[in-house]
C-alpha cells in the first residue's frame, strides 16, 4: 500500500522503535512507516488502517508491537476473532496484561459475553493499572447487559472511580456508560444527571452525551441548511406567483377599460 512522502517512520513511539531494532534496517523502516499509517488512520479510516496493519504483519509477525497494531486494526473493523488472535499473540510475547480488557471485549463481539464476564474475575485484572481496571469494568458491565442483566450492569459500574470528582481520560466514558445503564432500568432522572456529568468531563468529545441530554429534554435540532433551502423555495414560489397576479390584475383592468369605452360610444 502507498506510503505518503511525509511519513518517515520516525513518528512511532520510542519503545516500538526499539522493538524494531531486531530487524534489518530497511525492513524496520518499512514496518515503522506502515505502523505510522495504522495509527494515523485507525480512528477515521479503519479499513485503510487494517490494510497497512496487514502489510506490517506480513513483514514482521514476530514483533509484539506489530501483532498489537494488527489487533487494534482488526478490532476497529469488527473482525473480533482476528483481533483476539493478535492480542493473544502480543500478550504471549510481552507477558503484559494490558490487552486483557480488549481481549474480553472481543469475546463480547463474538457473542460470548459469559466468557468476557469470566475474564473480569481473573487474576490478570489485578495486574492492570487504574485505567485498565476501569476498562475491564466497562466491558463487564457491557457483558451483563448483553446477557439481559441490566440491574447487575448498574451495580458493576458503581465504583470509587465513578464516585470521584476527578477527571481522567476514561471518566466521561464511565459516567456515560452508567447513565446509559440507568436509563435501561428506567431510572431516567438519575440517568439525565449522569449524562450531564459525562458531558462535563468529555473535553475530547468522545461521547454523544450532549445529544442524549437533548433527546431526554425533548429538544429537536433542525438543519440550518435545510431550513434555508426551504425558505428559498418559498420565496421562489412567491416570486413566481407575483408576476401572474400582476398580469391578471392588468388584464382585468384592460377589460374593464375596454368595456367602459364601448358603453360611452
């Protein structure tokens, strides 16, 4: 796949660059450039990112960072079985538990929420940092909802991290998930409060909390462009109707004038 000229491969993380040092220099540079493209496209163009990940994987399948990138790319395109395979491979290579929540979420994607829930109780969870444990909690709550256990999902999300007023990168998503779970069990007032709290913490716009709040408040948004086009159409119709009215009026005036002269004669 084509690599833009501005991509040098130096953009990758230092730790990944060190992993690639085990490869011949030219090969390492090619792999690095493909990994840069994966990172660049993953959010907006996941299918393209997946293509670059497959190239990197073909070139260096024994590098953990490459297997991890391939896992993220597959995950981003909904290829959960493939993502799980790559995440497991990366984990075997590094011994890290960091990918455990993603692996569990892949199980959910494969229609095995009970497996994801079982993973939430494994010792690997205790090896995760705080952010990782929050991610695991989100996955577990999602698994509960998949299994029709909505009330249990609410309880799963209740935690010190949820109660904290401090804002972390995962705070908005945690609050949003809690609001959504509350809404599912009919606790609308509490759900609205938590959607508002999610919005307060959502500096990066990672959730649609504002839309959910507006929906709950009965606010309807209209497209300004559509409104303008509709107004223009009305004006055009009025404009087209006015000349006809004027012509009819003039014609009527002439007829009346002609009739009057005949009477005079």
